C-alpha cells in the first residue's frame, strides 16, 4: 500500500493497512489528554533501533491524519521503526502535549505551531526541535448565520477555540486584534468573548446555543457546518499563498540527541505516509475514518463531514517555517508570548537527508535552524 522507502526496500512488501490503533482510555475524537493513558500498540516486529520504545503523541483531527495513518499497525512509521515499540497518546490540543513532553512522558508528537513555539520559548530553547512538517490548512472560523451576519458583526459574539494558547486560539486573537477588537488574551473577555472549549465539546455547545461560532481545525469545522454553521473565514485566506503550518512533528531535544536513528525512522515514515495519502486520498480518508470509529468512545464521521474536512487539508513534508515565525509574532502581539529568540527551534537535517534519499528537494528553516 505504501511505497517502500529506499532504506526499506529490502523488507517484505507491506500488508493492507489495518490501522489497529492503540486502545486509549476515554479518547474519542478530540478527547482530552487528561483522560488518556499511553498504551503500546503491540505491533513491533524485527530488531529494535537504539531504544526499545518510543512514545508518540497526536490528535484525533484530520490535520493529524499523517500520524493517525502512519502509526497504524501496518503504517509506514510503524514499518520504519521495526522492532522499536510505539506507545501512543491522543491529545485534545497542543498545550497538553507540550506538558507531557516537558514532563518526560513523550518523545515526539504531531502538534500545531503555537504550542511548539510556547514550549520552546518557555524552556529557554531547551525542550524541543521541529523535525518535519505534516499538514497545512484545515482551520476555519465557522459561525451560526442566525446570530452572526458577517465578519463585521463579531462584536458581542461568543467564539470558541479548542484551548488557551493553541494554534487556533492565537489565530483568532490575532485576527480580532487586527480588526480592532480588544480581547484579554488570558480570560477571553472583551469586545468578543473567546471561549476555550475542547474540540469534542464544541459541537454540543453550538447545538445548545452556547456559542455563536468557533475557530477550529478539521473535522470540527466541517462538523459544525453540517449542523447549520457557515464558514465565515478560511484561515488560508489570511496567508499570501494560502499555505500555513497547522501540524508539524517535534521531538524532545534529549531524545533527538540520544536516539537520532529513531527520530529519523519516524521522519522517514512521515514522508512516506504523506506521499501515500496524496496519491491515495480516497483510501486514506476511509482509513482515517475507520480509525476514529475504533477508538473507545469515538465514532466514524458521516460523509458530509469527512469529505469536505479531508479536502480542506494539504499533507506535506515542509514545515513551512516562515509561517511559524509569523505565528510567533502574532502570539507576541496579542499578549500570549513574550518576545523570544526562536533560533534553533528547527533541526531539519534528518528530514532533508530523507528527502535527498527520495530524490526530493530540501526544505528551509527560515533562519531558525540549529547551528
């Protein structure tokens, strides 16, 4: 199913992707990290790399489909890791994943840019490195058309984001700031009320009339549209070429230093998974949806949610470093981040090595790389 990498062509061909994802306690799509327990998928085969286990996080969002698919029982990330077992954990939003990584409970995770920025800044540049891209796009401001008439009618409205300081939270606050609305970044109070609500709880809040809209990733955005919301703003419209990082892969600096072979294996699996998704989008969409349905407390998305949500996301290896730099400036401007030096937040050496092996062009770090 996945094309084998140059490094792995000596291995037997992959079986059909079964996506037997790790069972997690109370981890339905968009679940809260506090309720999740890391668990091994038990699918390791062959010799281990420099460690017997690697702990990887991701979210049950379409913007994290690279992780959901690649970490499946026969996914490309799994294959590249060989006998090194994977322990996975599902998070609701980035700050919780950063807490786990800083606590030493996580080695790598798929995550949005702003939590990575906050984690790097908060540790004085000691906690993490961005090692690969994963996805662009997939975030929108969707609203109840009965209570919001347009972009000039946001005053006094209640707009949800998944978590204080997460990528969509910063995007909303930055947009409101640019439009002249005053909002306290911590409390969310102001000309517009910004309510921090877990992705999994936002649809119910919308149905109950507790919010007027939400700035959210897929599939939550498409889910709300299926319930009568309308897309007021696609975040891509705010970027020059419509591309912006929504998900990339970060590694603990300690883990990267101690186990570069394991990080390289994950990165190689990410590159292979992205290529497969882009060549097999219909099948990838189905596999992602089946994975959601197998998660305890989760359920498959109906076609009216799945199809537009998946079409809204671009899967790519480039972490789009320049857009992270802009995101950091936005977070500083709205008061969620003190001015900080992000030099060294990227280490794309392993990624560019993998891309070279695959005959693909290298990607840049916008001057924010190590060394």
